[in-house]
C-alpha cells in the first residue's frame, strides 16, 4: 500500500474512532486536506459524506470543503446519501453541491433556493446556481439548464431574507459573466438587478449596493467585450 493510501486510511480510521467533537473536527480536517493524487479514495468520499450527517458543524464545514476540493467525483455519492429525514445532512449537501457546481446538483439547488427553511442554505443555493459548470455541455442542453438556473434566481429575488437576496445578486452576476446568456435572458437578469438596486423595492442598503455593483460590472464587461472581442471575466464576490 502506498504512503498516500496508508495516510488516507489512517485519517478515515481517525474519523471513525473520534470520541469527541474536537477529535472529530481534527480528524475530518486532516482527511479533507489529503492529497489524493490521480486516484481518489472512494472510502474517503464516503467518510466525508457521512460526516455531513453528524451533529458537528465544525466537522461538517471541513467535510464540505474536502468534498468541494474533490469535485465532480463526489457529486453522486452526495446525491445518493440524501435522506429527507436528516435535514442537517441535506443542508450541508446543498453547500457542497453549490461549491462543486456540477449540473447533477441542479435539481437540489433549485429546490433549496425555493423552499429550504434555512436562509444560509438558500444563500448557498443561490451562489451555486450562478456558478454551475455548463461550458462542456452541448449548446441545447446548456441553454436549457442556464434558463432553469436563471428562473430560480429570478424567483429568489423575492426571498424574505436579505442575505438570500444578496446572494441572488451575486448569483445573477456570476451566471451572466460565466455563461454569457443570450440578449433576452441578459435583459431579464439586468432588470432583476435594477429592481434590487431600487430603494422603493429593496429595503436593505447592502443588497441595493451589491445589486448595483453587479449591474455596473455586467455593463462594463459587455462594453469591454464589444470593444475588444474578449470573453467576460469571472465575477468577484
């Protein structure tokens, strides 16, 4: 067995044998930071996914970060683990899928933004919907999924929590800059940001400022692309 595999196995064992919240946090953080090389240890993924269901927020954050670093290979195990009876695990799963950006997580992100009881979960879903990785899909599928993400974000503009509306502004900006929507979708997006920037329609100053900034960045990117023929740059948070 290689040193790397031995180390991963040791970290998995440490997670499984942790006898306190602090020990669980330390062990999960160590496992999440392991270098997997060319081959990913499926037991490590399963272990990190399992941690999402523990009543240990610190360890769950570490597990989410580890799963995001692993990327698309972690998506199906996350989806397979979903249990409607375990809200905590589901909430952490949304965060992990939002960070990975794989299209297989779209259904869950849509559902989370529309109806999850936790504002922080809806916020994560909004950011994730703007960051979906659609570039490698064939044009028709890319257009369909981009429209779904946009519609979910437009509906999120009416969320009752300002932190979610703030995240929606970020998601709309990121979607526009990364996925280059056609003129009709771009107009919808810009109109939504303009509404969020209006004092008469949005009561929270920080949301108005973020929406206004997003609109300005999109206008600047569009002008630069027209002038130089360059693709828009990635959005900043």
